[in-house]
C-alpha cells in the first residue's frame, strides 16, 4: 500500500445483496483498499435475511482490505433502509430481518393510514405516508402474524444500526435512517409515542438517535474485526442519505439511483410532507432533508426481462408501440404493492429488443414521474441529473434516462457512493468538517456529462395512459391475494 496523505477511514455499505468496505485516505478521498462479500435473501412471498450474514460479510470484506483496515482511525456504516431487525436479550436475532422489499405488510400499511387520520395526517406528522416498505408496517405485520416472536424481542434496530451496535456495544441510529421507519416524527425529530403505542412497540426497545457529526461510540473489545479498540465509530445512516453524502450534494441537485431499487432524490432545506405518498419525506444525515421517491423494480427487473428474452441487457432496439410495466415484485411508486408485470401493445412485428427497451422505459417512467414532486419549486430544471448506482454504468440505462428526462445526464466516476459517503462521515469525525463538504473536497461527483436531448413525450404519455387504464387490473392483483 502506498503512503496515505492523511489518516485512513473505513466506509461500509451493507446493501440488500452484499456488504462492501472501502478504506479511504481522509485527506484526498483516494480508495486505498476495498472488499466485498455477498448475502442471501429469501425468495417467495417474503424478502428476509439473517443479520448475522451482514456481520460475517463485513468481516470478509475487511479481510480483503488487508493491513489498510487495521490502520483506520474511524469507521461508519451505511445500510439498506427500512429493514426490521429484532434482537433478543443477548443481542441475537429473534428471526431473520424483514427487508425493505418485503411487501407482505401492505394490509397493515393501509390500516395504519386509516387509523391515524389518513395520508395527509401521516405526511404532516412523519414526513411520509407509510407503504409496505416502511419499518412500522413490518412491525405491525410481525405482531399480527408472529406474536411469539414479538414477545421475545428486547431491541429493534435497522440494518445499519445492527452493525454499528456490534462494533460499539451501544444501540444507536441516525436521523437519516430513522426517518424511514414511520415511527419518527419529522416535525419534532423525536420518536412518535402515539404511533408506537398504536403498533404496540415500547420506545425503550429503540436506539438512541445520534446527532449529525456526533460520535456514536468507539470500537469495543472482542469484535473479531481488524479495528483497534477505541477506533471512532460515526453514526452511519441509510443508503440513500449516505450516497447523498458521498456526492457532496447541495440543495436542489437531482439524483437518480439505479440499483435493485430505483430512487430519485435531492437535498432540500424544507421539510417535505407529500400527502399523496409518492415522495417520502426523509431526513438527510446532515440536518437538512432528503425528499425521495423509490421504486421496487429497477435493474433486477429489467435484467430478468432480458433473461426471459435470452438477450444481453444492452441488446435494446428502438421501440414501436409496446409498453411493459416491469412490476415484478409489486410496486411502491406507483403504490401497487402486490401488482405484477404487464405487457401491452404486442404486435407480430414487435422484436425482443423492443420489448427489452420497453422494460427500460417502464422502469425509468416510474422514477421520472416522481422527480418533479421531489424537487423544490426553486430547483433549476436544466441542472444535470446525477445518475448513480449499478445501472448508471450501462449504456441502455444512460440513454433511456437521457431520452425520457430531456435533461443533461452526469455520471460521476466515483463508485460505491454509499460506502464513500460513510467514509466521508467517518472522516468528518476526525477533521470536524461537514461530511458533504468532505466529499466535495474529494470531488466525488466529477464525471462526464451527456448533453440533453429532446424529451420523448410520446413514450412518456403512452406509458402514463397504459398505467392509468390498467390501474383497476393491477389493483385487482392485490385483492386476489
């Protein structure tokens, strides 16, 4: 390893399917070592993972980093949002974690919205209208379906909280991740005791919310990882808030993230409260807000369509009139949690490549439909759209976003932005800087810009029309299950 200019920090991204670790030079942002190890996720009606896999994957990822990880002066964990981790008195999982894309709690989400005053009241209270992705609905589902498991629970955590607590021995979370639970009031920035009482969750089971820039704890003895005892541990945050830190986002700059899920978001200085539920009014990890819309079906859904057609994911052809709504896992935006995919407009001359392009178009349409709601009225409509996530490296994704958005599209060259954001958070503990300012000093958003092209209104309008006409059929999917 070449000599670093400043202290080394570790940023972690514990995502749906793997844990990644970066060792980063805090002075320059240079990644000096990295590692990654996979997780497994259940299939079928639910989406679950054993949290102990995440710890084992973290250990393996750090071991791949070699000696550099041992020199780290601070560490921070970014993680998948919304997951429900239930622990017993010994800190062991009571059952596998319910992940963000487990939509079995859709009935509980609908009931909670009705019981606590409707969608507008929820938005004003928590910043968001809960969907089946939110942690509060998952807890309500668990209480209804597995009461014996609930009785054994002595601590409730989010995925990043779980790893941070195993490092420090202290139960902590941060405002960015906790804002996605549905039991944290964004107006008061405190746990909402009425909501907790409604779902039968004792606030004593929840972690302390660490303030931005505050040290969550220090690495304790007996962890089995290559960190020295006393190494500083930052608060960590949810994956989208971590990626926002990793980009050094300023207010009003739009981001589209293409991964297992798709998201659009921007930093805002105004607390969001969208009564339609399209925009989740999340907090960011710094003290501002991160209005965000999320879809359940993005790169994996499009890859599945490519596999069914026996095509490479880049083998798209210009479309004709086919529309494909790739809602293979149900959908969150639009809110159709138990819907399935839908194909309309198939003709004798429709090619496989056109169907694949239609899948891309359907996935991007859902995200762009929410973008205007995410952005404040004073945001620059001509500002480049930052395209991140695994899909951002794909030409078909880039050109689809460019054509359907009508905006310039910038692709940051920095990779693993969630882990980089966590690393910037860790570096901020050492330097006293704001984490986003650290990332801007590292110039993480730099990358090529694709010029704007004329927006493809015809395709957007066609998909909107099919979605509107098909809504009763898609909603019937939910009623039949």
